C-alpha cells in the first residue's frame, strides 16, 4: 500500500496571482513568460527507420551542423562524409564522456576526421552533452529525443521536431557555434536550453511552469523521472484536481527515480511502463494543447547541468500527434 501523505504536505500552493509561479520549493518566480513555437513539425518514431534525417543531410545545399550525444549509425556517418566531399560546410560536436564510462563516439570521431569533417568534443563544462540537434543550411533545424544510432529509429519511441522559424533556427545555430568553438553566447531563450547558466529561464523552471499552466490534464512520457521540482509540480497538479498520467521506460531504475515514484504513488498518480517500443521520449503535454519535447530527461543533471535542447509548442496539429502517441502507449502499458 502507498504510504499516507503527511498532513503538512497536503496543501495546494497558493496562487500568487498576476501570472506568477510558486515553485515547489516555495520560491516565487514572477510571471514566467513561456515561449511556444508554432513553426515546426513533429515526427513520431519508430516510423521511417531514420530516412528523414538521412534525407536532410543528403539534400543539404550549403551546410550541415550536428551536435549529438551518441553517433554510431554508419549511414549517417557516411552521409556526413559525403556531404563534406560535395563541398558542404559540415561540422560536428560530439559528447565525449558517458555515465557508464568509455567513449561511445570514438569510432564516429575517427571516421569523420578521416573523411575531412571538422569534429570536436563538446565543452567539458557540461556534465554531459546530451543534446541531439542538427541545423541544415541555416534555414531549418532538428531538435530530437533520438540519438543517431542504428537501433534508435527502429526500436524506440522518439520524437523528432523540425523547426523552420528563423528565430528558433538562429538560436540552434548560435548554440552549435558556441559549443563547436567552446565559447559562451547569449541565448535569447526561445528554446528550452540546459545548462541553467545558458539561459535566463532554466529548463527546470520552464517545465514546472508548463505543468502549473494545466487547467485539466498533465501527461508525461519519459525515459527517466527523478527531479524533485518536476515531481512536486505533478503532485500539486494532482492535488488541485487535475488528471495526471505518467508513462516511463521499464528499465531505468535508480535511487532518485525510486524516491520520485514513491512520492508520486503516495499522491495516487498512475504510473505505467511500456516495454515496446523502448520509451526514449521526453515529453510533457498539458490540456492536450501545449507540449514540451526535447533531449532533457526529467532529472536535475539533465535540466540544470548538461547541454540539452528542447522546445515548447502549441501548434494544434503537431501537439495532436504527441497526444495520440501518448494515448496509444498508455493504452498498452502495464503498471510500473
């Protein structure tokens, strides 16, 4: 049985009014202005075995800039080399260190270098560079939950977001150039960017604010969930009478997640797991109308210390794709 909720924790935070947000730790952030991006399309994976990404690289006219946590897909590596040989400006930033140790990107680093592609490891200031982004010709960008591996586009539940708005593409390019040159750049803040030092409104506050905007429903689908602020925002939403659903990967046990799930269960929030496809998505949807999609797992390291990139959108057609996917995954889930 779930442990009882202590009386002192049962209160719903007081609405401070005027659009201000009370964070779960009691801090009041005045009138968080979240930016929702409309000029984008969402692709749900698995669907095309990664064909859209390969097509974007192969049809680039001037440039391909990639920043990636894990790059092991031979077809992608070959496409980047071919684009470079065809005279495109191809540059790549790769993560170097991994939680399990070793360097999973060493093969890609060596193959790209041998093909004349300028490739660097990401700045060491980040705990991990977990972003999965691509900018094509300076006119379109990709913000993904998906690594560029052989199995990810075949076996995983992923979301790929192609952004075409000039402001968002420019911000992606600014982030890429900053990491490629290991320099600091001011980020306008249209995207959900980590680490906390990269933006005036960090990813943790943005996602808490998104959850607190919910009038009726909050759905979260993710690989892992351990961040205390996110958990407490979900609990507060439940106590305020909102419907809250959580879908997780069934293979991500950790001390932090175990504690988070105990808190959520105590609030009687349903938590389910899906075995196939492998849940590697990271998304939150509120009121079936506004969504976050990005590389950030719902952990403190991801939200505040890694290099990560995500996006908020209220595009009705594209949010509907995410809602339909969450509904389908929830329907075939089992209790966590």
